[in-house]
C-alpha cells in the first residue's frame, strides 16, 4: 500500500501544479477564463506556441500544452472540446520522473491512486482523467 500512497501523493502534486499554472495564467493574462484558453491565444497569434507565463515555460502541442516549472517539473495536459483539462497515466508518470527527486511509479499503482481519489477526479473516458469541479 505504500507504493499507492506515493502514487497518490504524486497525483495530488500534479493536480496542485495544474491549479498553480491556472492561477499564474490568470494573473499574467486577466482576460483568460480557463487554462484551455491558451490554445485559442496561440491559434489567434496573441501569444507564441512556446514562451513563459509567470514562473512557467510552456509549449502548446496538438490538443494540449506542456508546462515546465522553475524546478524542472513537467506538467503536460490536454484539453477536451469543451475546454476541460484531461490527463492520463503517461502524463502523470512523466510528471513524477521530472520532479527534482524523481518518482517512478508503476502504471498499476498510478491507476489505483487515481481510483482512490474519486470523486476528486473523474474518468472522462477510459484512461483519461479530469479534476472534478
């Protein structure tokens, strides 16, 4: 159970990092209503595909964006058509491996951790999760 506890802490850290990025984006660009708006800003050429928002560097890709904090932690997130933030086990593992003290968690332990965090997290489609409102 200790491995699932470490995985659970990792998932909670990722969720906390997403919230911090959302806050940094709203401070830097007050017209932004949600994190997914970064895609529209890039498409309308109001911001570059890569750059900095507060303490985070970012790279917009396909249906999402990868953010990197000052300590090197990588927070990659995709967005659904309605603008919801979604992530999968692969993104959670990459986050864990990018931490200053890398944490390598098995997929099975990560899945158990995500399931233990419902209803904080919703499985929006098989293997993809979002933070509940």
